C-alpha cells in the first residue's frame, strides 16, 4: 500500500507569481519557515488566507520526493483572481524550503497534517495577522489544504469561516478507500472532538471527484456540521478556477445572511 503522489515536471510557480504580481515573503512559524505569497488587492473588512494541496509527496507513487512543491498550484491561481486582499501560506518545507531547518520527508508524507505542521502554520499566520486585529479572516484550502485549514481554524483568532475545495476531511477514510498507508503521524479533521459553532463551514466538492469522494465530505459534515456545495460535473482539479468568482460571492452572501 502506498501514499498518493505524482511524477514531477517543470514548475510554473514562478510564472504564476509574475503573472498575478504576487509579493513573495518568508515568515517563521514554530520551528519552521513558511513561504508567503501576498495578493494586495482592494482592502476590505475581510482577509482571505489560502492553503494549497499536498503537492508532490511521492514520485511515481513509489519514491519519496526530495521537494514536495507542486508543479502548479490551483490555490495560487484562485488567490491571484481574488479581488479581496489575500495571503497564500505555504506549508513547512514547501516552495523551495525543502532543505530548510528541521525539514524531513515525514513532513510531506506520513506527517503532512501533523501537530508539527498545523502548529507552525497557526503560529506563522497568527504572527502575520497580529497587526490586523479588526480583520475578519476566511481560510480557504484546496485538497490537503482543506484538511489543514479545518485543523487550524479552531486555534486562530478572528476566523469567521473556512472554505474547503475537494478537501480531505476524513483522512482515515481516504487512506482506506485508496488502499494507501495510514497517516499515523497526522491529525484527522473527522476525529476532532468538535468544531467551533461560530466559524461557518463551506465544503465544496465535485460530483466526479474520484480522489476525495463525496462520502468523505459527508462523513465529516454529519459529525461536525457545515454546508456542502456540490458541482456535479467537476472533478478533483477541474474546473474550480472557472467558477471561483461566483463561489467567493456566494460565500460572502451567506456570511452576510448570518445563517448557520
């Protein structure tokens, strides 16, 4: 049994950063450095924080990658098109930091959602937002990034909502479904005791997603609540960029309505 991964190809991350005129920074969390990409769009009462997917933890589904950074990043595309001031928060050891201090392959394989990862991301984001105490924070996570924002949200101040896209919200069910090795060092959103009721949850899934099947999302929502938005013809990766402006508009409309 193997954990999921992809073959490596040329990275288009630098082109994305240039295309969307993103600002690149580095911030320290709890024992790890994190790459930041900032989209200084129009200021509002909200700030959007994006976390990307698992990238390339394995090569050819057999060999552990030396660098887990994805070749492309849907989350960066979505952030680039966001009209609200937005931050992309990289995981420990991703986006060129694979040789950074304290990095090892566990952090992008079996421990990719571990306390070490979650705690450092929470620390980094808390530091980044400490001079913006009045901002309402919405966390956005794609695929494994959805796992992380769900684990991070209860530990952060001023989070009003999380939005997951094809998010892996029950990692035990996911590994069992795909016959992958269990991620014993990782936290599982499904297994949280509870999720704060004051934080709205929007879980967006594709009806044709064969990676994170719909039953995974449903199992989490049955236990912890939240809204499920199903896009019937969509898969794991396609075609979220096309509908992202409408999704953002829908999320903010629901928040303004103040309904749970």
